C-alpha cells in the first residue's frame, strides 16, 4: 500500500451527523481497484516477454497458400508439356 494516499478516516473525530453520512465503501472500492491495477502492472513488468514477433503477414497460411498455388501452376505446366510431347497417334507403323 506504499504511495497510496488513502489513509483511514478516524470516525471518532467526526460529528454525529458526519458519522451517519460517512460511507467508506467508495474509498474501499477505489483502493481495491488501485491495488489491482498496481498488481497487474507489476505482474506485466516481471512476466516473461514473447521472443517471437507476431505481425500481420509474418506467418499463418498466407505464405503456404502462395507456395501451394505456385506448385499447382508448375504441375499444370508439366502436364501441358507432357501432353504436347505425346504423339498424335501411333509412332510405329506395323507393316
């Protein structure tokens, strides 16, 4: 609770009217939220960071799809070439 200026109120020093009106719930909730925030910041500060950068386009399926498309184009070209190299009919004539 260091550096949090939220000291408890000494109700003995309050007037009777102020004692009735005093509701510490808001202060306590604010203190709890401040503690949570500080704990979360400390956790994030000391937690292990990622060592691999992740940016849009740096991974995923985008490269794989492009590679697959190129491979399919090359296979199509091979098939077309093999069809062109085939003869129209029989190469050997039987006599």
